[in-house]
């Protein structure tokens, strides 16, 4: 199987959906469902601000590959993923569409904006994604340790961990997509949170990374 490598995207043409067939979890059937998803994203973006307009010039790289790269990082036998601050559904809704129903996780999409929840529910209805929408702020969730938490473009790491606190347990694994300021975010988060950090270079751009966080606990106040 061909392996994707992190590359500069500055001079590259837009990524084609067919080129993603080498990525784990992507099949022709999945491509078809992701196409429906992106078509709905374009349609809804005319009404509500789901993603930046420029990102839709290369959506298969900026949104689909960016989200799909989390799939092979999921712990084995992951059954449920909580996606915090889902917005337009990245990365959680992409994960809910990958592979077939026996191997992809069930994703709970946590989003406080009711309009965005409407969009997410329509994508689920049109694609059959194994997902459901929870219209609430993550920090207001009933405390319940999650196996896996994902997030993209929600908040700096320290605040994101605060938002995710009701879902954090001793065995929780967080998979967060981060950009060029990741080092500053890690330094800031270390003041209030202890965690074991694995950093993986992003496949969708040279300045991004995926943070895999384990053993997460709030530091005791002095």
C-alpha cells in the first residue's frame, strides 16, 4: 500500500478524490459518500459560515485528507469517538464515513451551534454516517470518560482540554489536529495539564501536526 508523506502544498494542484484510495479506510464507496458530504458543504456554506471559502479550492486535501489521517491513529477496536466542537464535521464526520460499518467507529458530534447541527444531521441522513449530533457545549457535557476524543480548529490546546474535561478519563486518548503554533500551545498547556505527547507530522500540510495525547490529568494548583 502506498504511504502518504508530509509535503509542501504551496505549488501542488488540488488533490483528487481518486488519489485518496491509497489511504487506510478509503474505498470507492467511501469516496462516493464523501463527495455527497462536500456537495452539501458547498451548498450550506452559502447560508452559514462552515469553512473558509479558500479551503474549498482544495477540499480533498484541506478537509478530507486532513481528517482521514486520524483514522490509522485510532486505538485498535475503538468503538466510539467524541468529536469536540464539530462545526462542519471535521474530523469526526469523515471518520464516521470511513471503511464499512464493521470497522469504522461510531462518532458523537458535539456542537453548540444549532445551525451547524442542522447541517451535520443532513449529512448523516444523506450518507448513512455512523454518527449522531449532540447540541451542547462540550464543557457542559455530563461527566463520562471517553475512549477517544478528536478535535480540529476549536481552541488553543489548554482551552480545548478545559472544554474536553468532562470526557477525560485515565485511559482517554485525544487526537487533535493542530497548526503552526503547536509548540506555543503545548508550552501553555503544560502549565495546567500533564500529558504524554506523541506528535505526528500532518499529511495535509507542512506546518500542521496531529497530537496524540494520553495520560491526561490536570496539574494540582500550588
